[in-house]
C-alpha cells in the first residue's frame, strides 16, 4: 500500500470530524490522491482539497472591500505587449531598446514580471543590485511600474497582488487540520502566505526515499516527509538493492512502433486500459502518434496535458483562415480550406469540386472585390449564352452554372462583410471578431473534441476582446492571433475508467495505476540539457530569491522527479526509447537513466551504452496492428520473396506496378517509357491537317518528347491556378505579355505618325503609355502590396527605356511593318510549311514584329523578357529546343507570299534590365534552312512512330511542371541512356538526330 494513502487514512481516523484541508500543487494532484485513497477502500469526511491560490481567494472573499477581477494571463500578456510597444516607440527603454517587440518576446517578459512579483518584488520594492546590468534592472523596474499601473486602471489583480493582500489579511486557523503534499512547489509569496495561515502543527504526506542522487533542498513547508524505501528507490544505488522491482525494458526503431508494442502488450496480456498509464519524457511525437492510433482504431485514451487545438477541425479551420487572410484571400488558400473538410457551408451550396472549378475558372486570384467582380462577369457570360436557339440540355447546364455562381457570389459577399480588409495595419479587434464569426457559423464539428475546441477558441477571443482596441502591423496582428488561439490545449482530462491515460512523467507522482509505461527516455529528451533564461539569468535568480527555480538545475530536478515517480509505483514498469527520430531524421541514443535501468535488469552494474546496442529494435510490433505493419515486416526481412500469382490477381494495381517496374529497369525502350501505338490519322499533322502545330509545341517535342506525349497526346495539364506571392505581383508570362503590349502599342502609334523611334522625343510618352497599361493590369490583377507594385513598375519602366534606346539606333536601317502578326488562330488561315518529303504541316502562331531593312530583306523579331541564359550566338537550334526563329521565317514568307529567302534574319530580342537590350540574330541562310527542315521532318516522324522518349539532359527538367508524373530522376542513369539509344526504335533515333543540331 502506498505510504501517503496510509498516512492520510491515519490522519482521518485521528480527526474524523474536524475540517481537514489537503494543500496540493494542483487540483489534478488532489484528484489523484483522492482516487488512490478511495481505491484503497478508505473513506473520509470533511476533507477539502485546496491549492495555495484557493486559500488566498478564500481569505480575500471575506476581506475585499473593493470589487476586483482576477487577471487572466491572456489579458496580462496582451496588456504587456501594448505597454512594451508604447515604451519602445517613446524611447523609454534602454537595455531592451533594440529588441523587436514580438508576441513571443512579450510573453517572455510577462513571465519574467510574473515570476519577480511572485518572488515578492514590486516597483516600490525592487533589488537592482541583483542584476548583471543596471540598465537592465532599470528597464525591468520601469516595465513593472507601468504594468502595475495598468492593472490598477483596469481593476485587475494578478496572482502576486492576490497573495500580497491575502498575506496582509490572513490569520492562523488552528481549528483546521492541514495536510501538505510533500515537495510543494511554492513561490516566495505562496510560502509567506502558508507561514501566516498554517498552525504550528501540520501533517505531511510521505514519499518513499530515493537513493543515489541528492534530494531537492527546500524550506520546511516544501520539504519531503520520507516513508520506507521501495525496490525502485535504489535505481541509482544498485549496490544496496535487495529486491528487484518489476521492471522491463525494450527499444524500437520508431516512436510509432514503441507505442504499438505497448498496445500489443496490453492486448496479449489482457491488461485493462484503465489499469495502465503511459508517461512520456517529451510530448512530441507521442501525443500525435497516440491520437492518430486512437482515432484509427477507436482506442479510449485520456490526455493529461491535452491535445493541440490544431488536431480539431475548428483549429485547422482557423489555421486555414489565417493563411487565407495572409494571402489576401487567395482562391488557392480558400480551396485548401474547402478540401480540408473543416468548413460547414450553408444549405444549397454547390459541391466542393464544383466550387473549386468555378473559382479557378473565374480567374479571381485574390482580393475580396475580385470575387464579386469576376463571379459577376461569369454570370453575365452564361446569361448571354442562354438563348432560344440552344438545346434544352445546354440551357439546363447554363442555368445550373448561373445558379451555383450566384450562390457563391452571395455567400462570399456576406462573408467578406465580416472579414477585415488586409492592409499594412490591421485592427486587432476586427481580426478577432472575424475569426470568432467564422468559427461560430462555419465550423464543421463531428466530435466532442471539435465542440470543445470551438468553445475554447470563442471563449478565449471573448476574454481578450474588451482589451483589443489596438491597431497592429499585419505581421503582429496575425502572430498575436496565432499566439492567442493556436497555443490552446484541448481535451485535458484526468484518468477515466475504461481509458488508458497519457501524460508527462512530471504529472504522475500520485498515479495509482498498476501498469506503467515510460516512453521516449532518449538522451535528447531526458532529463534535459542545462539551459539559461536570457531575460532572468540563474545568477540573478540566485540573488533575488531561493524560491526562483534555477534552469541550470532543471536536469537534476527532472531526474529526481522520475526516480520519485518510480519509487511510488507498486506495479509493473516498462521503460523504453526509440532509436530513430523520424521527424528529425536522425539516430537517437538512450539516456543515462535508461542505462541505469538496463544495469538493474541485466544484473550487470558495470554495463555501458555499448551493451544496450545488443537489445533488439524492431521495425514492427511483435503483433501487427494494421496492414502496413505486415508489409513493414516483409521489408524488414530484407530478402526477395516471390508473391504468389493468386495473391497478385487480388491486387491488380500492385500487379500492374510490378510489371511496369520490371519494364522500366530493362535497357530497352518500352511502353512504360513512352512507346505507344499512335493513331497516325489523328496525331500526325502531315496526315491530319486540322492538327495545327506551333513553334512552342515543336520545341517542346524536341526538348522532351515524353512531356509532349503527356500534354498533347494524353492531354495531361497542370492545374492553372493563380498563387498569391507576397513578394511578386506579375508572373513572368503575364509580365512578358504586358511588355509586348506596351511595345506593340508604342510602335502602332509612331507608325501612324510616320516617325521613327526617338528617345528624347518619345520617352515621356512611352512611359505614360506604360503606366496606363500597368494600371489596367493592376485593375485586373491587384498587387500583393504597394511596395511590390512600385518595385515591379520601376523594372517595367526601365525595360521601356532600354527598349527605346535600342530601337532608336536599330531603326536607322529598319522599318517596322507588322506587329503581333497572327496566323492559324482566331479564324486566321494557318501557315503551310513544306517538309523535305514534300508533305506539309499547318502552323499557327503570333509574330511579335516583322521589320524590313533598307536593302529590302525581312527581319523577324521575337521579344524575350526573361534571362538570356539559354541563348548563344553559336547555338542556332540548340538540339531542336530553339526553332521559333526558323518556323516564323517560313511562315511569314508563305503568309505574305514572299520569295523563298526573303527573310534573312530572325532575332531573339531582350529589351529588359536582365537582357540589357541583347539581340541573338539567326541568319536564315541556306544551311540553316536545310537543317531546320530536316529537324521538322524528324520531329514529326517521332510522332508517327509513337516513340516519345524522355529528355537526355536533366537540365530540361528544372522548370518542368510534369516531374511528379514522369519521375525521370528515379531511373538508373545507365538504363535511361540505354533506352535513349535503342537502335530498334526509329522514333528514338530520329530524336537523337534532332539533338545533333546545335
């Protein structure tokens, strides 16, 4: 029988009627003591469990003359944040002057001020000499003074004020029997209050003696009353051990396997859950893993320290909501919330898939106004399509589209009225109200935990709202909301019948369960490395109060707590650790505590860490709990095993995958590498004249014919979605289109006036035109911030200046004839290109500019607004990757019915700050044309043969959007090379022929 239970029973027998007050550190400990007392078969009358704060409040309720409110730490932290911000802005701080006032820094200062006040210090009673810096001491004293004034203003009392006043009013109560928990964790003021309150004679619940390490040295009220030692008392003094405790050890490969081993043990030994408890040294990843297992297998678990609120649907909704706001209400972020399954939409809402498609199709991007504007345009577009001439089926489809879009527009309009505009500065109260509104009205809840999380968040917000009348920077506002809400722990619970309990070993001293599992005792997690609080150093703590804990001693105290916990246990104990941390991707070593336990169990008192390595560390639990455990076991055998055909037929995907994998590791080109039976009548543009090619498609075919196969044959398309980037306004393609439009409009203007480019005469007009078109683009696509907008505008205007300077010199020998010349699109007739075989293909495209020289020949110009990285004077085709200059030369000659060879030059022109006006000119001579025609014929033959091999240069994959599909990087490079040199595949050889042209 545990000694503290026997002692409590003795006191109750000696004083059956008198009031008995059990003073404990927390009500959780009081519950554990009561539970142990009742389970031992005892009963008591008139026993009250009190914390020191309860005693202080009891005293104040009798004495207080003025009404007051107890300070919620959330409010105190918020008030201090505002106070620190104001003091720094007004230059009142010296030592802390250069430090950024963040929510985390404010929280640390709040904790320090709280600790100092609980140590008995105020701005009127302050020990400056205890600090290493007089400037630091003065800053802290000043902060404390301002903080105390804030509390007075709001009629709030923190714990220190409660204790100070209680000490003043408290009188000893000799008629009550006081029983103290051993090793009480008391601050200076709590200690003083007990000294004033307690009679001379008090009782103390004993704990078993622990040997081998020094016990904590505390004053009389905090001291430990010793009971007889137990076998576990000698873990660190093995030479005096006379009776071995019931201790077992094990190791595993991962934390998940470590926990599964425990559940297997409970199952195999038929151990009731409510007779078992799991203690962890550190909460991560054990809380997460146990929660996931409990959800998957419906295991009853209680959590002593609760769960992160992010485990709940309301918590994940708030995380998504904050991200949506931070991204200026981007559609991409909203769709993530939608598919997270945490949003409860009102009745009549379209399906999640339809909402996603409609929002992407609307091309909203971000910004609340664009939701309304773009959805309105979609409604108008579909309304215009509804006419008497269409079929009933089409009409029904359009009306359904209109109905869904109208619902979306209405819902977003209502929602955005409750959400803040995301500006440089933000009202904290408005942001909190928005989060509260969404949480109340749109959170999907499926469990008691979800409801608990929802209530906890709303309650926390309502607590802080009366004090939230401040304007914060955008960053600080979001950080404070995250600090307020996402630090909430939910589902905290005492051990319940029928449930296994999971908590920290620090909370387990009075646990009464007979089967104890202690997990995660590796050298990183336990007992913890010595640390230092940079705000309140141990050296300063020593001088201020012996009740202030020294962080350098934390490891020793943690070890003593663990050993005291063990000494209390009267049942079976299992101690374990995993050898690999999956999250940090590193090997893990056991703690010295685990080594000491190993020495005890093995009877080898001289054992070292090397000996622990002989312990097995399985990758799977002894008894698999789920399917993946079975497959992990197969992998752990590390031997090839033939899977029976009968089993494979039951898993068609696995069978197909094995077949594909076998083909991919062969050194021949197969159907799994891009070889297909192509429908020539449909896909060969020489046969199907409706299949118009473009320069871009042909260049893509030459760059990586497998990518061409995916996009043009299989019609695989990456999702086109505008992503919010706080550092970027225009995507490269959009920026290029805008510059093209500026250059085209400028040239159209001067052509009408029959003048040539002049920097001095035209620069102002060009910049004015550019600003006008930039503003139009801004209306279509709002920038993430004015700073980003101005930066990109400056870059565009610089490009315009470079363009005009270059054009002024260039135009001396050239006249511009056509701008944005299109063929094969928007109803225009395509260009016809004749191949060496005399077959023809149809080509479409848009030529940026067609110029004519003073000597009469033509010059094709293609604007490039990116980098010149891939362009070289000597690389005219770059292995087929640059064909546009040649194709456009042929196209314009055919379109304008010019003589063959009329286009003598094609150039890639870079009129930007990056390109510095560089021109890469390709002379369209006879050799180039002969080679170009051969390249085109070979590329079309690749399609005809259906041999779409992957690129031979991994640099082509850098910006490819199809990497996750082709997985070229997973191929063995020698095997891939062999496939690309397969002499039996005509299409592969044709592509190699294309690659030979530089």
